[in-house]
C-alpha cells in the first residue's frame, strides 16, 4: 500500500472519531495496554509530559514542546485531531512522521488488528510511541485525546501532568456536569507525579485536590499564584506576537487569541515545574520557545490570520467556553462589517453555543465534508431561533468565496465553529 491507500485502510478499518463521532470511541485502556505490550512498550523508552483539559491543551502542548526544543531536547509531540494531514499528529522537533513509517507500521501490525480490534486512536497512540522510540527522543509532550481516565494516552507515567481547564464538552461520553468531566480529566493524575491545574473553578477544585492527595502528588493551581496581563501586540520579523507579563516576566507568543491569557501562564508554570524537577531550561530558551511556537511545532488554527483587506481569521474553538472567548474577541476586533462563515458537527451542544455568537453579523452557514457535519439548512434554522440570520452554502469553499466577494477591505471575515471547517480553509 502507498500512503494514501494506507490512510484509506485505517480510516475505513478503524472508524475515526473526528469523522463519525462517539460511535468510534472505545472506552477503557485495556485494549491500548494489550497493543502496547504487543509492540514492546515503546513509551517506556522516553520521558513524557501529559497535557489534558477541555480547552487550551493544544496551545499549551505546543508551547511546552517548543520551549523544550529551544532548550536542546529532542522532543516528540503527539496531538489530535489533525487539520490537513494525519502526520500532523506525530512530530519530532516539529517535523511530522514520515509517510513511509506510517505505511510500514500499519503493514506490520494490520493482521493483529483482526485479533484485538483496536480503535483508530489506539493505533494512532501506538504508532506515535513506536516512532518516538525509534527516533530516540528525550521527551514527549503527549496531549490527551478525549477525557483522561480512559484515554488511550493514559498508559504513560509522566514527569508532569497538566490539566488546562474544565468546560462542558463531549457530554455523551464524559458526563453533563463540570464535576463529572473534572473527574474524568483528573484520571491523568499519577502517583507522586506533580500536577498543574490551569484554570480554577469552584465546582472542580475539590475534585482535583482530593485526587492529587490520594496520589501523593503535588498540585499547583496556576490562577491562584499567577498575575498575568496582556501588554500588547507587535510584529517582529513579519510575525505578529502578543506579549504577556506573567509574574513580572515578559513572554511573547505568536498564538493570538485573547484566551491565550489563560494558556500562557499554564505553559509557563509547567516549564517552571520542569526546571525544578531537573530539566535544563534556561531563561533564554523559555523566551525563545514561547516566541517560536508556531515555527517550531507547526501549530495552526488558533486565531490564525489568513489574509488582510479584508481580514480573514479562523479559529478551531468549538465548545461553549471556546466560542465565548472567540465571540468577545470578534466584537473587540476593529471591523466595518463582521461576516461569519460557520459550520458545526451534529453532536455538539448547538443550542447553548449559538446564543453566544454575535448578533450583529452577516452569517454564511455551511458544513464540512464529513459525516458528522450538521446540514447547513438545519444549522440556519437553529440559528434563526437565536436571532442569527444568514444564507446557506453547500461547501465551505463556496461560503468563503462568497464572503470575500461581498466584503469591503475593512470587513472582518471569521471562519469557525468546527475544526473541520477550519481545516478546509487553511
């Protein structure tokens, strides 16, 4: 099989959550443990940092990886989902896994798939850990796929656990209360492994505190010991950066969403903890890593500016908390007319998300080319009940082309609502 045939095989043989939703979710880690044993437990050959949470775990994971790279470590980075190419999920020092490795791994183990029937994500995790072992990395930054306690990545024992925040998402799998979701996320807290909690909520703090105590794990709540303010934005060597003052230390990041005011203190706290437990990370490496996050890791889709005149911005935020931040930033971003290209997947909390969107905007309702996508006509009807009006477009491309044609140079076009909508415009 060539690369495209290999991807077609694993997508069809192993249903992909991002394509079909919860029907692809396989609860529990027993299958992952069995698969990991089959390939020789590759995750035991390198150190790990485990990053979970509802929002922000991608930004925090990529920032930590970038700082470790700047400090001279050979760094594996495992994230999900991908935007354009499966290989984005598995990187070493920012470089995606080779097509040949993906082909060879699937070819070598596909007969075993018929014995244990792994999920797509289990194969993805096993592939990542095997690749990291063969690349002789020093440390891997491993992003949780979904939840924590029963996530396939939870076979690792990391040097540090990070939980960015808790918000309502994936309620059909994780539970429909903040407390229930926090209980699942807290599952990545390991015995005698320090844990950092990015955002503190009254409903969830006790859950994390009790779990950490039961594991004899030191716990830090970032918000309780951090002062953070946005100093402003600037462009350096053609790269837009926003600068934060965090406990007296100035750090700049190319990740531009205002929600980074939550994520950057969490990443910085994680780096400080890594320093204290023996990682050799200089102050210069910390600053360079923050500043070079996109260049070092290839992260995309976080308040990403695609063009000017008119301004086109996309963002992958898609749950209640993420959309809340995005809506505020849209209204605070200078523009003549706000035009929003919006599509959602059918298993999101649509009725609670739509009321958060700006009322004063021109909407272009659309859908991504995946099975989970909510039909654009149904999205428009739900949006109308929330005071949002617009037209329907069968494809994201058609919606974007129409918005650009109709826009003045001072307009702001936003593309979002779903990772998959963003993937089609990047």
